[in-house]
């Protein structure tokens, strides 16, 4: 206990990577079918991914990949880029 570091504001946020994609002028259903769904299914295979959520809006797509708490953020980003290049 003596050597435990104390932090006034500990970082309790999830380790997550967000993919934002623009598809200007397209309806949410088109964005879902052509962008969000393919990205979401590809990100399900990323090692250490705990949760993958995709959201489609008018002209925009957001895919959230949440990793295990002990995952290094830079490692997670590089894995997402690796799997993103295969889509």
C-alpha cells in the first residue's frame, strides 16, 4: 500500500478507438448498409476487442471499438488500422 501511486483524478475511461467515416448526402440506411455494417463486422475480429458498436446518421458513420482495460491504446489503434486496411 505504501508504494501505490495516488492520482487526484484517475483515468477511468475505457480504452476505445473510434472510426468516423463521412459519406456526404447519403441517407442513414445507405450509410448503414455500405459503410457501418462492413466496418463493424470487420472490427469484431480485432484481438482484445470487448465491444463493437456502430451508429449511422445522415452522411456519417461512427464505429466504436472498446478494448479490455489492460490494453495499450497505441497497440489497439495499430490493430484497428491493420484490420481497417483489410476492409
